[in-house]
């Protein structure tokens, strides 16, 4: 990846419709602005930063950044459009500290660098990864965080027939936290820890019902 490179491909493009072309140009300009903002936000923390903007068929625009440390080890991390837009709304150093924290965590746990993992080459291998790596990782993090509380967990479908992971507390049978499995999986593919999101939502559920 070269610094400043970006790739954009969104469904608004329509060469036969001027209005759609205008919308596409505005959208592309906005995506490029956010992408460049991400580079500028990370540079006070890491001098060597480059990035790539890709369009994911399920999640839309994803912003991938790579930082290289003084030992020439590279670390990749991806961010969703929604979360970057929220972070950049207020500006300031907090957005940079938030983005940088993911790279610091990668550096702490992966001394030899951590580039994005290669996607599985079949649905079977993806399912195997979900069953053997994703679920055990998330359930272990939840059990450790909320011990000795009893945790309930099920794999199911939501009203849109989307595969989800349902987690909650045994003492709160009336409400669960529901997480789309494809979202949790994508987080891991972006070198992000999906259990972070789970722990935040379960903490809110615990506070709501006063579970002790």
C-alpha cells in the first residue's frame, strides 16, 4: 500500500444520470476526506502511516491503516465508516488516541508485526474459524470479565434471519444482547477484538438490571 492510496466503488455511480454522478462525486470526496483525516490523526502517534479505503459488500466503506514501527514491523487495523465519522465529529486528540489504542494493543501482543489475515478460501473454513476461534475467544473474554456471574449464550437467527450470537446473564432471562455473527467475524478480520463490543453492551445490561 502506498500512502494516500484509496479505492472507492459505491452503488450511486450511474454514468447516465447527472444527479447520481453529482451524488457520487460528493460521496467520493467525503470518503477521501475521512480517509485523509484518519492518516493525519494517526501521524502524531506513529510517523510511518499508510492506508487503503475499500468497499465491502456487507459493510460498505472500510478504512484500513498500516503503521510501521522503528523496527520495521507493520501493523494493520481496519475501521468502519460509522465509527470514524463519530470519532471525527468532535475533532481533537481523543480520536487519535482512540485509533492509536488498537495499534498499541497489536504491538503489545504481536512483537513481529500483525498484518490483516488472509480471508478463508471457503465458507466451510469460515464456519470452522467462527466455531473454533471466534466463539471461544468471545465467551472466554465474557466469562473472565463478569466472573462469577452466570452467563448464558446461544447461537440463533434474528427477525431478518441473520445469524446472531445471543449473550446475557442467567439472572436477567428477559433480555439478551444480540450480536450479528458476521459483524464479530469482520472485526477479527480487521485485527480488532470483537469481545470489546460485547463487553460494553453486557456491562450496560448489567447496570440496567443491577446484576451483582
